[in-house]
C-alpha cells in the first residue's frame, strides 16, 4: 500500500449481505424455523468485492446451502470456535457462475444483493469445490423461496376460502347452515386434503414445498381423531368409528418425525464424524420435540446413557439415514476432544 493512501475497507454491500449466525450447543448452525440443509461443500472461500478488487477473503471454510441461507463456517475443533457467517437467500437479487476463460474452469459464484447500486459487479463471490452442483441447488432454492411459504393455518384457510367461492349475502349464509352445509364443508376439506397429499408425494421437491400443508393435514386429522375419541367415550358409536386403530396409525406417523437435517457421509465428507458428534451432542442435550421447558433426553436417562441406548434412540430419530455401530463409537470418542461431552468405559466393558 502506498504511503498516504487510505486503508481498504469492506464494501457496504458486503456488510449488508454477510452476517454472523448462531450456533447450537454442539457447534452446528442453529437452523431457522422450517429450514433444511440441502448440500455442503469443502474448500470454500468467501470474497468481498469492490468493483474488480477483492477487499477481503475468508479461506479454508465449509459452505452449506439450506432452504433459507448460505452458511460459511471456519474449521475448528472447538464447538464455538472460528468464524461463522451466512448470506440469507432473501437478500440475494441474483446469482450466476463466473464464466470460464478459455480452457480454465472457475469455481466461483457471483452473488448480487438486493438494492445494489452497481449492478454489473458482484458484492460477494463464493468459491466452492463442486461449484456446478452447488449452484444448481442454489438456483432451485432461490426459485423455491421457502422462507416466504405460508403457515399451515394460512394454507388451509386459503384453500377453504377458495372452495367456498366468492358469493355473499343471506343466500350463501343460508346454504352454509345446517347439516347440508356441514357436509359440503367436510367434502371440500376432504378434497383439499387429497389434493395436498397427491401434490406432496409426487416428487421430493414438491414434498419440501408442501411440508407445511402436510403438517396442517396432520393437525386437522389429529383434531378430528380427538373428536372421535370423545364421541366414543360418550357412547356415540356412529360418530366414533375405530379411534383406537386410527390413533395407533397417527402415533406411528408422528414418531417417524425426527432430525430434519441428519449429518450424512455424503453431506459432511471427510468431517463426517466431527459433524456427527456435534449433532449427537445437540440431540442428547435437547428436549424431545424441542418442547420448551421439557427435560432433555440425557436427563430422562438420569444424566448418562449406554451406547446401545444412544444407538437405538439416535437412529430412530434419523429415519433412513442410519449410523453404524462403528461410526457411533468413533463419534462418541470425539465428544471429549470437542468439549461436547464424554465417553466412559466401565470395568465390565460397558460404554
């Protein structure tokens, strides 16, 4: 830097776009409501740009794309060590891969924030190994806009309003009254439920988009089941049906809802065991279902769990992304060095 020249500072666009994010007890990113991890890449470099100049860079990190954000984390063996920043997808006006120059491939993605004045130059550049795959997922997430999805109540209310039509006045109020009106509303709700289920399970992307609507259906079904159980207790057999069998089916569905974004070997790569240790620590130190004020899973077991118990409960929550006994043992051994807990072996050999 020449004598007398002003020091370089981070551009305003970078400051507005890149922000720190909170970590869980285990040192993983604290996800926003309904946020799901999509993909993750190593060797990520974050550049802050000012025109054609690079003003600042964060190297040697890991970039994780979620339905809501791009997370950049510096490698650290300590749970809350290192730098952790994110870019919210709602703050991105557009993104594009850096063009290739002759025979040279580029790993950079140009990111343009909303409200940017100099629209031809990116405010931030992200370089990742496996750029094309990362950008493909990023493009889909930007188009999907999961952060503006309606709440379950809004979805069902909108659908119910749509089924009701635009008519008003005393005629429409009269048609909605009585047994006939109740039956029509029930039929409209049944059709809406069937439509949601058909759309949700058509493919994986649709399933993600329709997740809140599926939750709304489960909530409505649960309420209807409660009404049937009340009717059964009152002795009304016509209304009750078979609430015991339906309760078992609903319980089975709800028990299958576990960890939303389980760490896998594909997503974590060479840091699989380290990331899994952090997720395991969060899992054991959080109340089941994340209910406020409830006891943590570890507290329910008296403050200590055997590895077979951890293996059973943890895999139950992970669904199809099962952890092998060898991987769980390797993960448990890392809890001590990362200051997330500890593994103890009793004289009889039990862990």
